[in-house]
C-alpha cells in the first residue's frame, strides 16, 4: 500500500500565530503538537491536516506553492477576503491583472494564497481549499501521481494536476518556466504509511519513482527526509 498525504507543512517563525490565522480563515480545529509545532485538522477525516513547524529561515522570494481558496458567490469571495484581512492577512501584488477575478493575499508570515472567484470550473466540487498550486515540471506531477496513487486530472501543455480518488483538493504544477529554488521550501508534504506497511519498502518505492533520500545516517529515525524530482523537500513518517 502506498503513502497517503498526511499533512501540508509550513515552516514558520511563529507557528502558533500562523496556525490561528489559517484556523480562522478555514474554520479548522487547532491541535497542539510536540516540539512547538501546531496543526489544524480538516473537518473530513479523509483530508490532510496543515502543520506549522518552528523555523527561523527567512522567506526568500515567492513560495513555490500556494493555496487557491474557492468561492460560491461574489459575496462569499468578499467574505473570505474580509475574514483573511481581519485575521492579519494583506493584499499583495504578484503581477495579477485588474481584469482577473481572483484576489491575491498573503498570510501574516508572507505566504501567498489566492481567493478564486465563483464559477471556476476547474475547481468545481473540490472544497474550500480548491488547490495547492505549485511551480513544477510535468515530471514532478507524474511522480506525485505515482507516489500517492492519485490519478492525473489534467495533463496538457506540460501542466499537470492530480486529485485523490475520494475528491477534494487538487495539487497542480504549472510547468515551465519553473521558478528557481532558493533555500528550503516553506511548504512541504508529509506522508504517512499504514501501521501494517513495510516502511523501508515504501521509501525504496519512492526512490524508484525518482525521489532522493537525504537523511541517511541522520535524524531520529522517526521519518525519512526526501527530495522529489524537482528538489522539493518532503518527509515520510514511520508508522506510529
């Protein structure tokens, strides 16, 4: 059995504050974790959690991944934007055009996200977090489709997207040109394997698909630290 997407993690200088922001915007429950990290829990047990981990690495340039939040109406979009501003978000300019319907914001730590206008067909029936939109190659989209065993729901002009067979948030990669990677990504995936799974075999499977293991001889053994084919960090938890 393959890994599942356990969490999307944010490296954050103030994990508790950032968790409160996203909990307020999304309406997800807060949960304290070990070592100063905080998580917010999805309303649906089949979804992923969002974790916030302490890190003092500065933010350099735009993130390689951001959330696209959906709207059911113009009023709903306005409400989401207003709520984000109330909790400490701000408007930012990333080159969007005035005629574009989405609103670009940043959370209190400067992490970009978009509030998409109502009627977006690509994000229909995905839920409030419509997509995690990533800079990335077609190859990395194929990798994550195989790694998570999520089918490709878009594969055109080197742009790719995958979605769980159960529906929910899509993960998308925009294809070339891919922004250069500078330092450690602020957002990364944490995978988990079932309690009865062969963890080493799963790590080996990910390597066979194109991942690289980076923690050989390091760490506490609770997880494997890895890179996907585009060099993005991710981790694989040992069964708990």
